[in-house]
C-alpha cells in the first residue's frame, strides 16, 4: 500500500479572512488542502444555506485545493443534556458533506479522562456519518490530551474510518506522552495530524521547528501512515503572533523533510 501525506493549513491562522483569500494563501505555499474553522465569527459557520455552502466549496476547489477537515467546537464529553451536542454534531456533519470535507474535528471537553456521555452522543450520529461519508475526529485536547485518553472515546466503535482521533502535536507531548507512544497507541485510529510548536512551558505558538515540541520524532513516527498533515497556527487566540506565511513556510519545510517517498 502506498503511503502518502497531504499538506493543509487551518484558517485559524487567518481569523476573519474570507475563505477565497485563505485558500489563495494556502495554495501559494504549496498546500493541497484547507482546514476550515467553523465559528460564528467566521465566514463558515453553522446554519449556512446550501447555495452559500456550494459557493464556498467552489472557491476552495478553484484555488486547486480540497477541504481537508472542518474544525468544529462541539464537546462530546461536556456536562449537560445530550440533545444540543448531538444536534451540533449533526449540523457539523451536514456542513462537511456540503463542503466536500472528509472529516469534522470535535473536542472532548469533559472531566479529565472520563468518557462520560461521549459514546452515546457519538453513537447517535453514526448513521449521519455513514450516510454522508464524513469521519468524526476527536482531538487530543483539554480533558483528554493524550493519544491513550482520546482513544477511549473512539475505539469502542471499532471503525476508524468512521470515528478516529486527531493528533495535535502539542497536547500529548505537554501531558507527558512522547510522540512515538502517541503513534503506537493510536494505531489505525489515527485520522489526522496537526503540526504546531511551542517553547517549553509556554502556550504561545512559534513556527514549527523553533520550539520544544519534538517534531522530528513526530515526523519519524508518522512515516508509515497516510493522511492529512495540517498547520494549526493559532492566531485567532494569539493575535500578537506573526501572520501565517512564516509559520506556513516552516511547516512546509518540515512536511518536505519527513513526508514518505517512494
């Protein structure tokens, strides 16, 4: 089986920028896809009418790109009633289908390490995922920052093509899980990788390769895997950091160094 990576950029690095312009920047820096943030402050948000969704999809495709993933903010472990979370998941899946995105990113967002209501909520949208061909990705984040913890939210479904884990390079490492261990425990349940970097003990992003995250170990451990590699440059949360091109160039250099060949 051929192993291949595809390179994407998250629009989190260009907050408030129209999709057309984000896609242009991504294409200029050698990206194959665009990871699109779904948020009320952005052009892409829940509740878009189908004609507008189709127009945005065409803008990405006209730039020669694919939509790699939608970055949603549903929290599958969050306390409270199930219905609003399930409804948000369904809306995200429908939006992904309309935009041609193969996957939707969501967060755990619950009590540390606890599965809570996540399995029931994800289970409720399995028919939507199957019918649309969209994959649900639970990120290594907040209450479940390691691969081992995030795996507990997806492994019970036994179908990594339907429900898998998004590996954020920072969170497992910050929680004490080395990249090789993250890759090992996730196995076939690894569905997506976000490349990012920070200095030791600091939350502020730095261009990949300038911080303390062991990205060389990440690259080495991913060489037997195929999928999307996306730069998540968190300028929406850290407006004082540089604009995205510097980080995108650094991420592109990392991608070219470690991507599988042959």
